[in-house]
């Protein structure tokens, strides 16, 4: 894999998209009670024709500096929704998670683009779950917030990544379906949390559940982390403790081998 010192150019990006060097890998989200898959996060990968696989932090930061991150977002939405259509065809109804950045929400046409991709595959809006950091949402300008509200109003759902202060509130302008807390940092600290701190963590989880919001521990690396997440009361989790990000074909095979594979009936398409 190329190192962080690698120099990229806009010509590299142009060629990368033209040669289809960009791809998605999928990280399954697993129900901690049943073992069923509850979703899959679409993660961008770039297999550069000369440099090999590039670290996501390298090319994402480059695209952001060049004002081109929206191109990666639209690629992820296109391929992510396409992948969701593939697993819906197999009978799996879990959503695809796609990361946004606040800048995506200041540009015209994002909602229309999402509607177009969903209708192209005959999928309902709730097959798409957008992911944002809570700090990003809290710092958003009015235009971005209005655009986000508009997208969510059609049935697309939102996951926020911690610290989950909003878990206590049900009157916010932005409806939240899922709160995510980074597992390794939180769970690694859990054994040394004071009673007051532990109570706050449990309070956040209980408040989220009381409001009908899913709680997910992300980036769990060991079985011990998984057990701690269960004990704290998380609904679901992701991370290497379950599976590494994988191509769509591998995800479908992996799903078929799970003892509690979730194979519900198909769902209705967008009108």
C-alpha cells in the first residue's frame, strides 16, 4: 500500500475514475442479540494503477483539499445503492450506509441524485442510511441543515457518530435513526470508568433506545470488545471482530454463511 507521503494530482483522480480504479468495500453491521446483519457500510477504496492500494485518509483528504470530495460521494452513492439492489435481489433487506461530508450538503442536486439512483434500481428510500459525525451536524450552516432535512423527509435515514449528546433530545430539527459510538476507545475505557462516567454512558444508550434509536458500537476489534458492547446494551456493532471490509460478492457469501442470516420478504419500491 502506498504511504502517506505519496503525492497525488488531479490528473491521477481523473484517470482513477476513468479507469474504474475506485471501488467500494463493505463492512457488515451485526445485531448483537441475534447475529443477523443489520446493515453494511460502504467504504471507498482506490487501487491506483502505479501506486497500488492507497490509504483512504490519503486520497479523501486530497479530494477534500481540491474541492472534489463530492465526486467520491456520488460514486459511493451510485455503487452503494447498486450493491443494495444486489442484496435486495437475494432477499436481504438491510440498508447501505454511505458517509457524507458537510460540504456535500451545500451543493445543489444531491437529493435529486439520490432519488434518481434509488428509482433506477426500484428501491425504497429507507435502503439508504447516511452517516455524519455529530460534531459536523452541530456545526452546519442553515443551508446544509435545510438540505439534509429535505433528503431525510423522503425516507432516507441518518446515523450520527458520537459523542451522542443528541441522544437525550427528541425535539431536534434533524431526525436521527442511529447513534454510533467508536467502540475501541469507549470500551477500552469502560473498565476504568468512574461510576458517574459509566452512568452517563448507560444513560446515553438508554435515552437513545427510549426514543427508538438504534445504538451501534463501531470498530470493535476483539471478542472481548463485543462482549463489553453487549453488556453495555448496544444494539449492534461493526469491526474486525466480525469481519473486515470486503467486496460485494464476498459480503453476499459471508451473509449466506451466518447462522441467523436475515432473509425477509422483498420491500416495495419508490412510487
